[in-house]
């Protein structure tokens, strides 16, 4: 178990594992160092600032098969930016770029040093290993989701593994 955010997690308590099995999630307060979280947030903001939108791809969990484009579908090994539905009208950005991005995805864990530091942090590795359900855990996708005020779209229930192809199928 863990006592402070600076101490590496060795395992979840039986109660936490039971909640994870029952609810599909648990909240781990102070799990990651605050300074690393701040660094991650600052990097995401800087990435958006540096982003020069040549492709305007909208992310939505509604009608995903209809609106998923090549830019999205081929983003598994890249860092790409996806806009909120209401940020694009007639092929143009109609709001401040910094307030229009829905998410950045999907390979920052391997392509950006700050996201890599976070994604492969010893506390995350120890937590995943403690679950004993995974034979060879690897990071296959990373996203930074902004949750923009006033312009952000609803996220309907969905399962990301629908878009994660492995051979053999493991997701």
C-alpha cells in the first residue's frame, strides 16, 4: 500500500482491488507527485501552443465510425491533435485554438519526454504489476483530454480497445 505520494506503491489493498473489480475504477489520491502532474499539464499546454493546425480533425464518441478520419485512425504511433465538435464550422476553427482542442493522442508516452517520464513512472509500473492480471503490460496509447468549458462535447460510453489492434488480439 502507499502512505505518501513520494512512496512507491507496492500493491493495492484487497478493498481497493475489490472496488476496481466491482466498479471498473478506483481513485488513488496523491498517487503521482504533484510536480510531475504540473509538468505534464504545462507540457500539454505548450504542445497546443506549438501546434499549427493543418488538419482539422474532430473527436467525438457519437457516430464514431462516421466521423473517424484517416488522421485519427492513423494516430496510434503519432502525436496528433483533435478538436471539439463545436470548434470547427465549415472547415474553419471558430474559437480560440487553445480552448478548442478536445485531446492530444495517441503516442506521447513514447514520443514526448515529459509524457514518457509520467507514463513509465515506477509508481505506475508497480501498480500495474500488483494487479497480477497482466502477463506483459505495455503502454499502447496515451491521451491528454482537456475537458474544455462551454465548448466541450459529451463523451458517450465507449471502449477504446475497439480501436486498438494487436496480433494476437489482446485488448
